[in-house]
C-alpha cells in the first residue's frame, strides 16, 4: 500500500487517521462529504476532493483519478441526509433505489460492496486509529457500584440484542428498567432522553455489534458524549473494549472524575 483514501464524514476521526497514515509513509487522499466533513482536513492530506453525500459516482471517480485502491471510511454522515437534502448523482440514485432497506449498516455494507466491485478495498479502520482504540479496564478513579454493575449487566444484554437487530448500540437504564434505546437520533440524544425520563442517576451502556464490521461504524466516545452524560445525570458508562474509539481520552477521563462518573470497558 502506497496511498490511502479516506472517505470522510464529520468529526475528528478522518484527521486522526490522516495523521497516522502519513506517519506510516503513505500518501493520503481524502474524498470528503461536503455536508459533514471538516474543512481542516484539507491541511492533513496530500489531495482532497469534496463530494455531496449521495454522489457515489464522483466519489469513485475521485479515488480512481488519484489511483487509490485502498481506503478507509471514517466520520459521521447523518442518515437524515438521505431523506432531505442529499444531492444524488446517477450512481448514487441507482445505489439508493437498489438498497434492500435504509438502515445505516445496510448502507455502509452496500457502499463497501460497490467500492470492491470498482477495485477499491476498504480496510479495518483501527489500523490508522490504534492510539484511540479503547482497551479493557476501568478508566476512571471510581469503579461502578454493585447497583451500577447490575444495571450494566442488564443493559449489555439489551444493547447487544438491539445492536444485533441493527437498531442502535446504546441503551440507558436505571434499576434494570430500559429508559431509552438509541435509534436514528444518535447516541447523545438517546442519552439525554434517557436521563430526562429517569430523572438523572442513570447508567449508559454502549456496545459493538456481535458481527461488528471493523471497516466502519465503530462506537465513538468523546467530549460531546461527556456533555450528554452530564446533562443526563449519568453515574456510569460501560463500553466494549477493542471495539470502541475514545477521543481526547485525558479530557474525557478528567471530566468523568470531576462528575464522579465511572467508565469501564470490558
């Protein structure tokens, strides 16, 4: 591999991966989604092309023009773009009409299959994000209480069932009662909704899917998650080791300790 393509959505992950790839001596080409990706990405790559969220033809043409055959897909692209303001090109429209359903993982897997047919291989994104992959252990000064641990074990079972159904990967629980399940609104909104329904004091569990495809869609935790946890009055957060990415770990852990919130990965 001499060049890496980064199909970039929103958030810092494309920038983290670009920096890592360049330290590995790779030429980095970004194809950035106009509605989501950061303009700062241009400063971290050797070439960049901007495309609309539904412009798959332009995306593939850009990668081929730069002779890219290896790529990663990183960053958030809101699914509601598919129902509102996505600017589909002909390839994107044909792709959209052929989808068996509109779930996020169905879309991602189908994009991966399409790229493979065009000679572009998507790779395990952890290869370029190793510095932020979460390992097993307790991250915070406080460990979960026995009551919180019971909620974590209860929540993991529910979250894994929801993840297997490809609905969402986060649940909010309190005293073995499910308060919120993540759907299209995303993790942070689900956390806040659960906290409001539970009148604070809630436990949040976020998991990977049993058949998690490491090429994309890994759970991500960062400062925005911490803000949602604070708003929800959460007391514990449980995550999956080796399948979760943590942004700004030092700041996240410091904030959790300030709040008295326990974070554990298993």
